[in-house]
C-alpha cells in the first residue's frame, strides 16, 4: 500500500486520506525544492545554484569575475578555467596550468619550455587570486629546490580575455625561509587584498604549522605584509597570526583592513589589522590546544586570553572554521545590511552577517547553512557570488 512519510518515523496509509488530502499530499510530494536563500531578520536574497563544469580538489581554489557572465576559476593545483554562465556553467576551453615560460639557450639546441609554478601536495596549492584590470595576482605554495622546502609565492599574470589565456609576467613576493616538510598546507595563509591604491597589495601568511617561528622577526611566518607593487619591496605590517587563510579585505571607504584567522581549538578570529600591532600567536589565544598537538610549551601559554597583545574584534568559540569575509556595499537595496560584513564558517557550513558599527562588531547572525563557502564576492549592486568546496557557484537573483 502506498504511504506518505510524516515527521519522524510516522507514516499514514494514503488510502486513509480523503480525496482533497491525498491531492494535497501529492502536490507536496511533487513540489520542486525551495531554492537556497540568504535569509536574515532584516531581508533575504534568493540564490541560484550552478554546478561547475570541472572538478576541483579540497581545499578548492579561487575565482574572478571577468564580466557579467564570464568567470575565471583557478583550481587548487593551478589549472585555469574560463567559464561562461548561461542556463548552466559552460567551459570555454580546457584548463591550463599556471606556468612560467623558460626560453631555450641562445647557443644551444634547447627548445623553450614551461615550468609549472604551483606546489600542489595534500593541503598545499593555490590560496587566492586578485584581479585588477587585466592583471591577475595569484598566491600559491611553491617548492624551493635549492632549499628543499616550501614557500608562499605571489606572482603577476596577464589575462587575455579574448583568447582565454593567462600568461606569467613576474614573481612579486616569496616568503622566507623555505620550510621543510611536513607542513600543514592549509596554515600557510595566502589571502590577498588590494590596499589604499592600485600599487599597494596586502598578503597574509600563516605559521605553516611551525608556531615557534611566528614571533621571530626574521621570518615571514604569521605576518601580514604590505607589498609596494612599483618598487617590489615588502614590509611587515602586522604579526602574530596562526592560519589567516580565510579572508582578507581592505575597505577603501574607511581605510580598514580586516582579516580572519583560524584559531586552535576555539578562538577563530575576525581582526581589524593595525600597523605595527602584534596579535599574539602563539603566546596567547582565546582558544586552547588540539589533543593532537599535545601539551607543547611553545603556544597556549595563556589560554582564553589575549593579555598583552592586540585583541580580535570578534571571536568564535567553538571554532566555525572561519573563511572569507567581504563587506556589503551601500546599494540602496537593503539599508539594514549596508556596510556589514558577511563571513563564512567553512567548518560549520554557515554564512554569517556580522553587524558592524564603526569599528565594532556587534553580533553574528547566521543567514545561510549547508554550504562550505571557500570564496565570496559581492558586487556594487549587492549581488552575491559564493564558491563552495563542492564545485558549486551560488549567485543571488535580483528581486
């Protein structure tokens, strides 16, 4: 006998229902699933979910919008895909790896060749991208053959939209020193943000799972650096970070630099980054140690504390696996959201709207669940673009 499922394990035989009840039940059973929504107390936006026409590995890579319907995706291992949005996402042509052209010797028979740039192993790989005009900056882990170790590199590429090509231009930053394996590749940082002008780039670097090197001023580990793109020099802007691999955002309206940092067990942070400040890792944390780390003496000396160091603007306990963050612009569409931050919890697959008043973060409101969001962009019209670790792109629909 056909049955209709109710809450829990209860079922009712369909033949016991009246004609109208059975018709309503059939209608409910055949109804299309509700689309996902960013749903706040102060407004909603409906999302359309697109399946990407390629498969990426975890942790997946970033994306850029080239025009309203054309996207550039970079996989974890450095393959570049040009994708066009129609009713579905369509691959423009097969992906090519990020590579550096190496010319052959003038006096030899060597032919020109190319060298793939990205060191892609376990959790290492491409960490972020940033498109400025036709210039693409990419942060990725690179293998240093001379030192037999891993570094975080940032290189500049030229984007040819017409021919769907990306070509290497120059390397603009390399971390120091090279770190011997084993490392935790998801703790190298690598988030990029364009600063107060077109020639200033900010980059976050994590501890590579070597926390004892973070407070060492001779290393790049656990730092935010400010790169002058004209002179190609870099300065340490702030220090004391564990795994700033979620999000980095520079707000040109307020000249504020915001960063998310994965804490240890508990203690995920949103930080307002101030020049010259030390944010305390590995000496202090509002979190505590993972059992896998043991009772090591090199960090967690002050659990549940930031005494003596710059405090985060907001902390999440328990950890949410904090991810990217962006600001919702003043669009005229939703005054309640204007200038608030949207922050992804990758670990708990939740998107939050974080209420911002001045430089204070007041509360975090969950507005979307069920998606592990790796990258977020919001355009000036308030349209959301959310890329997940499950090869999806969610785009909000104008209502």
